[in-house]
């Protein structure tokens, strides 16, 4: 495995966010097993194209490697992670312990999530914890950054320096609920927001002009690569809160090459988002290698990164 310790950004995700850069992140799943090579290969295709790589935490309640370890592996290879923390599987003691561990390992970016219900996943009979939820997790991170724990007791071995973010769903059916939740996350210290999959860009604009206006925190629109009409229909059935419009499904169904059409749709959505918000979060499950071509199609230039020459593959 090649040494990629110099595969580092000239600017951190935190600095890019604070500078007002158009932010680009992408999602990579941790391995289901002990071998991280596939994850590293997919992350390597994102070099020079994204500011940071999200590592999921049991997305859809499906078992995978802990994102804490997977993020540490990426960091070791010079790839800046955004480590997702879901409240489903840990109580507040374990959550704080893992956050301390993340800081000690050099992981700084944390996405605070409540987590998908266990019945949605591959261990439906296991017990969900949910001792905290996303807002309270953000509050915990605030405290840890100030040098105290959940109970306001001092951290005798030093405060943390984490950069927390949160999820947002501009397509939520309850506008008042969306506003309330967003404002609570802001008050709890969220420094950036990554959205769920966006298909209704009019709704995104309404959210940006209304609820998010003046918040001074970057909003990254979730862009999902749809590989076929069948894939889009599956997502509509299986992913709560997602409604891929029929015209997109019909477009994929009529295309001679559905995957290429899905890439074109994603690139168009990146262009829409660039006019509305401060970044995009790209999701291309099992085809992360197509994210750079999608960005090319959207006219998004490589970001300002500095790399060393690396021989061999991950």
C-alpha cells in the first residue's frame, strides 16, 4: 500500500468553510469487514476534487466498520474525513469517549446525526440506544470544546477542538418543524449543514431564502447519483422522506445509457445548487469513482490542493 502521507489539502475543510469557498464533499462507506482497500481506492478517486470525505456511521442501520476507525485510516493516508456520529448505537458515555478519541487521532470534522431506526437495517432485532439525538449531541460537542463533559465536569486532560456539522432536509413536509430543528442545531453549535438528497430545487431555494438566510453557515445540497430508473424507484420505496419525481424516473428509463444519463442529471443538479447554496455533498453509492467526472460535467474545476507524487495504488 502506497505512502500517501503528503496527500493533504493546502486548506482544511474548516478553513474553506470559514473562507466562504464553494464546498464540495462526498460520501464513502466504510468496509463491511476488516480490509479498507476498496474504501481507500474510492477515496483516492476524489483527490483534488473534494474538500473532505464523509464516512458514514451505520447508514440505514446496516453493519459496517466504525467510522471512527475508518476516518482514522483515511487521515493516515492524507485524506481529510468528516466522521459521522449517529446516536443510535452509543449512550452519552460512549459518545463522549469516542469524540475524545476522534480528537486524539486528529479527526476534527464531525457530522452529528440522530441515526436511522434499527428496524430499517440488517439487525432489526437489536436494541437502539438513542440516549441522545442530534441537537443534544451538538450540545455535547460544544461542551467538550469548552473543556467540560456532559455533566459540566472539567476535562482534566484538555479540551477538544472539533468542527461539528448537522444534517438538514429542506424537503421536509413540515416547514415549521424544519425551521425549529434548523434553529436548534444552529444554537447548539452546528458550523455547517449537509442536506438529504435534493430533487426539488424550488424547495431548496425557498429554504435558503427563508429559513437559512443570514445564518452565516454553509449549506451543502445533497446530490445523489441515480444509476437507473429501477434504482430511483427503489430509493423512493426504501428511503424515508425521498420523492424522486416521475419525470426524472422517465428520463432514466428512456435513456440508451441510464448510468450516463444519471451522471448528467447529477451534474445539472450540481449546477442548480451552485446558484442557491454554499456547496454540494455528493453521494454515489458503490460508484464514487464517477464523482470527479460528474463535477467535470458540471463545470466544477479541481479545488486548490497540493499533492505529492505517489507511486502505486492504495
